[in-house]
């Protein structure tokens, strides 16, 4: 048995969801309620941006995942080592870590590229329990006002998503720069079950340190100027977090018949007991 996931897992949430472009004609009566849990984030990796890496370093390993269709790499935070896993979610769907990746903050809204013209558009997941068409609850926030404009709460979400979209686009360019220099290599990861079975985990990539040493001075300079060097250092420094992630699975396996997973102290496993961590 092999646990394998590539970038297809990143879009797992999108595939299981029903994303539609928001427009007044179809959604003028729609409403939205903030979700009370993160069950929708039950996935082993999350796409992240260069703006987040300083906050992720204290908790999650950073890696790269490659699209099986296009071969394009993306920077990801590793949240689990099995399909459908996110060890930072409690059994009630609450986030048990210190930092929540930006891609989850505005759910069930997302900025996506429209297939016809490749331009970013505001979308919502109409399968989410947070979306009501028409708005049914009195406390549901309307998406549009009577004049056909986005309401202030939704406008604030759009501002947040627009900023996040820009940082994600920048991150994709920086990761492409790393790929052009052939700095990616497969990251061999293994899980050992309580019975002693070794299970390979495939689909993740890391920085090839030997290739870095072989770069020309000009290439190193270009990486420093563009900002891609920050991703290199962050990924290398974050690799030690993988051991913590594996430890979680070892504890989980040992405790399955004795305790609730919620009683495992994630701060002790992943954190540095830093109460002053900045929230992105």
C-alpha cells in the first residue's frame, strides 16, 4: 500500500465543492453565514503563499506538489500524510493549531480564474452550509444589497481574497523560477504503523540542496532579487517539522483504543509555545 497525493489533492476541496461565479441576476437573494468549523479543510496539503511562510514555519513542513496534468509545481503546507487527513483539525472540525492557512479564511468564497478569459472572478461554493439561496436565516448576511452592490461584509472578503490572490500569483512565479533551475527533488516519506508496517507517502517534493551548491552566482543573485530564495530557505528549515508530523501519527496509532484524538496536545507536538505568534 502506498499513500500518494499530488496537486490533485490540493484541488480536492474544489472538486468536491460546487463553485459558481457570483452574479447579481442569479444570486440577488443569496445569503451567507460564517462557518463554525473547518471540516471542509480535511485535506493533507494546503496551497500557501510566500507571505505566509514565516507563520507556517513554527508548525507545518513546507513542500511542493506537482500537478499530474500540467507538471506545474505549487508551494504547499503539509497538514497530513494520508488522503483526507488534516491533523490540525479536531474531531469537531475546529482548528487545533496556531495558524490557519489563508486559503481557508474566506471559505465559502474564493477568487478563481474564469476559464473563458483567464481573469480572476469571485466565486462561492453553493454546496457549503454557509451559503443560503435564498437567504433563509434572519442573521444571514446578504451578498448583494437592493442596489445590486456587494454588501460591506462581502466587500471586505473580496478585498482580502484579492490580496491573497495576488500573493498566490507571485508565489507561483517564484516556484516556477525554482523549477526552471531544476531545484525540486522527490521527498521520500514513510509512515510506520503500530504493527510495524512501513507505508510510503508519495507526491511531495523538496529543495535539492546539492543543486543549490551547483548554481552559478548569477542564478543565486536572481533568486535573491526575485524573492525566491526565501522559499528555498523556508522549505529547508521547515523539513524538521516532518518528524513532528510523523510523531503525531505514531501517537494517534498508539492512542486509538485509549483516548480521543482531541486530547493529544498539538502545541506540544508542533508548537514552540510562542504566545506572541503573528496572525496573518
